[in-house]
């Protein structure tokens, strides 16, 4: 089990108040991840149409960051979201070396990598209105959000 603590101020993105950044302790040994990572996020949103973005990175002891995998889950429901969002990330074949840290970021968007979700349910190309979402990611004993790495 790798302990993850929330840190801020590591980069412009990591320091934003609307981006959750978690970084693990230095790894005691190499860790190979091969396969499809997944994020299980227990979330609440004020909107029925919203996005959740997850990025996994490798952080060296000197602070250099290599992005390993990411994905965006676009949600469209008939009422505001309150439940489990399962997000399958891009497949990986990566070795996190001893002393490196695993970093996980969670956000509501990843523009320009993915089109913005305007929060209204209208097609992004023709929409004229935008609504801001109030998002929460829960990680308590009843709602244990997690990153699942396919470790060899």
C-alpha cells in the first residue's frame, strides 16, 4: 500500500484550487505498472453534465515530472451527480523507479486536450450558455476514492 498525501504548489496546475493533487511517498523499490489503470472516484457535482479528469505522473527525486496516463470521464445524467465515477485511463507500461513518487491529479476539465463541458448538456459546438459546477471528490471510509494501478 502506498500512502498518498495531498500537496499543493508543486506547479501552476498542481497549485490551482480547482485541481486536487496527491503525491505518494518515495517508493522503496521499483514498481512496474503494465495494463489499464483505473480511478474510482466517489463524487458529488451540482450539475448533471460535468467532467472528471484524472492524470497519473511519475515524479523523480529532483522533481522532474513524467506524465504516465490520463483520461476524462464525461458525465451526462438527468440530475446532479452523487455516486461512483469509474474512469478507465489510457493503458500503461511504465516502471516507477525506487525513490520516485506517484502523483495523481483530479480536475473537472483538461482543456484544450478535451473539449470543455459547458455544463448545460448542449452540444459544445453550438452551445451559447455555460454553467459552473461545484465538484467534490470524497475519500472517507464510506466513499473511498482510489487509483488502481495494474502492478506486476
